[in-house]
C-alpha cells in the first residue's frame, strides 16, 4: 500500500483506493466529485480590534455612569467617557477596514458523496489543498 500512495502530507494520505483525512477514511470509489473553494475568514487582528472596541464602549458606559447620575445620552457627553466612546468608534472603523482589505483566506476541499457534501480538508495553505485535489483526481483516473 505504501508503494501506491499518490500523496502523503501530514494527516492526509491519498491512494488509488482510499483517501484518508486524519482519522477519517473515504473510499475513492464512493466519491462522486470534489471541489475546492476559497473562503473569507475573520482576520485575527481585526477581531482583536473589535474586542478592544467593545471594551472601550463598555468602559465609556461605566465611566460615564460612575461620574454622573444623568441619563444615558448625557453620559456620552461627560469628560473621559467621550474619549472612550471615540476610541471605540475609531477601533471599530479600523477593524472593519482591515477586515475588508485583508481577510484571512482559507481553501476548502469538499467531497460530494452519496451521503452529502463533506468538507474533508480546510486549510490556510491553498497549495496543499490543490495538491490534494490533484492527487484525488489522479486516483479518479486510475479508478476508471
């Protein structure tokens, strides 16, 4: 079996008969088709800016409420709360711009079987996913 391996990288092993992804194995004969798609995911830096934004927003409410026993709208206009709300808005806008400009791109290999579509491999390394796709296509050609 080791001689007819088409691809062996990390947790993925592709042979003409079996495709193994981690602990899950699929018979190549039962795979009808496969697709590789690119997915946009959350940029971790943008996510951290959103969390900081939320923290500054909560701090602004807490500081504004502590410094004045006024209504919520009047809390926004008091001393340090203004700066905390301003920082929350700035961090949120910067986070959105970073997410729009530089999202994390991951590639997903989806196998279509009789039981449904299965995301067999999801990785940030697009070249590895394409290599697995080519190995599976080679296994399909040997199957016929």
